[in-house]
C-alpha cells in the first residue's frame, strides 16, 4: 500500500483527477493502439470533449505501432488529444493470462471506465472462440479485483478478413460475449459504497517505479487533504484513511454512471464494411476509425451523466 507521504508523492498515477472527472482507459490490441494514426482514440476524444463531458484518457502507453514485420516497433506521434491507452499490438487473450500483468496497469491507471476490445488476434491465429471467451472473462475478473467500482464496456469484435476462417471465428466469439457479460455480472458486483475498515483500496498494489508525467499536483493535493482529514479524525488509522479516500473517489464516480452493471455489452464494429478496412482486412482506415469512435461514443453516452459544460 502507498502508506507513507513519500510513496504518496511518487506513486504512479494517483487517481484523483477531480470529483466528476471520469478516467477512461482504451484497452485492447492494435485496433486500439493504432499505427500511422491513433486508431479510433483521437476521434473519440474530440467527440467527448466537444460534447462537454468531464473525462480523461488513462493508461500506461502513448506509443503507436510503427512496423509489424519483421518485428514490432513502436513510436510516439504528436497529436492534439490525450494519447494514453492500454493496448498491445499482436497480443492474444491468452497472453494476458501469462505474460501481461493486468493488475499492474489497472493499479497504475485506475480507470473508472474501460473500453474493452480484445480477441481479434485470437480469431486471426485460429484460436478456439470458446477458449478466447474464457480468457476474456478472466481478464475482466482481474480488472474488477483491482478496482471493484470499475465499469467495463465490452465490445464484440469488428469484422475481420485477414485469414481463411478469421471472420467465422470473430463472429463466433462475438456471439459468446453476451453470455460472458451475463455470467460476469452475476458474479462481480460493482462496489458502490465504502465503509469502516472493510474499505477496498483500489491502489493497494501500486509500487514506486519512478515519477510519472501525469501525476497532477492538484489531484495529489486533493488526495492528501482527504487523508489528512481522516488522520485527524482517527490518528491510529492513517493507512485506512488512504484506502477510504481512494475508495470514495472510485465509488463516487461509479454512482454517477447511469448503470450499476460491472460489464456492459456494446458493438463498436456495427456498420463496418470491407471498404472501411485496410489491405490487411483487419485494421480500419480513417473512415472505419471514425465509425468505431462514433460507436464507442454512443455506448459512453448511455452510461455517462449529462455533460458538465
């Protein structure tokens, strides 16, 4: 736990961006990360910003994919939006069980909302859709274990023409996702209150790994003021004050959303046709990315409170 003032000062990505600011984490593979551009993220950011929503994009990455062969290389493109995301080009769902630490980036980013689109690489590689569905459910469960107040918008897969059978497998996996959502919501109840010593500290596992560029002074001061107030009320429970303050921020935002479900099903590939994809049959062109952004925007508008400005 970030139990000392030094750790609180340095701990990566303190989650207090403001009482009504929603932390949104784009999550997935190269369809989220982007290549020459920023995939759908730039268009979605501008849609949300123009509509007056109080939000910020979070994640541990700002890089985009530059080349895929003979080996992946990454770079940073300057842009006019918050580029943070959590996407891993070329990765399959199984790798999130074995080599990628879901809890690590969830601790660091502390999203209120996750835009979850994963499984396309499984369909291309020929993985069994049923196994991919199980893996997706496990990733969602791990996200919830880190922050039990998080809301996950889980999307079906966009059409895929990369290999023989990839479209069939993508459709089959997409047909399984409503069942994943139903079963997950039955098991993972969203945390909507904090109280006493049983408070869940969503950032209990964060570790000092250096200062981060997105630690905001005002946000840090707000957290420290909350902790100081709790310490004055109960000097013997300073660490619990830290957990309470962090829990309150996550819970307050979860209560403001227009859904109490942990996982919400959506379809960001709705309307995508072959001409909206590149030559590889997988990655959307600009027209496709704008449509995907519009579909994410529509899904977010169903759960976000009315704009603040």
